[in-house]
C-alpha cells in the first residue's frame, strides 16, 4: 500500500511490515505460515499523520 506524504504506520498487528511510510509491504507469514491460493488473511494497522486520507494503491498478492 502507499501512504501519503506525512503519514506513517504507528502500529501493526497480525503481520510484519517492510517500511513505515511511503510504499509499505505487509506480510503475514510469521503468523499463519502460508495463505493458500484464493485464501484470506486479516491484518490491522494504525497510521498517523496528515493528511487523514486512506492509503492508496492497496494491492493484495
């Protein structure tokens, strides 16, 4: 996902992130090993900063 300039991740649960601002990659492998093709996973995060818009370019793969 892409956070707007001025935003950063302040907490993340059920996943591991690479980066805390700008372009951020989130993976959950440490918690549930492998997600099957067409499977689902859930993670949560809190982002702080301004602007208060939702992250853009959210892609799941």
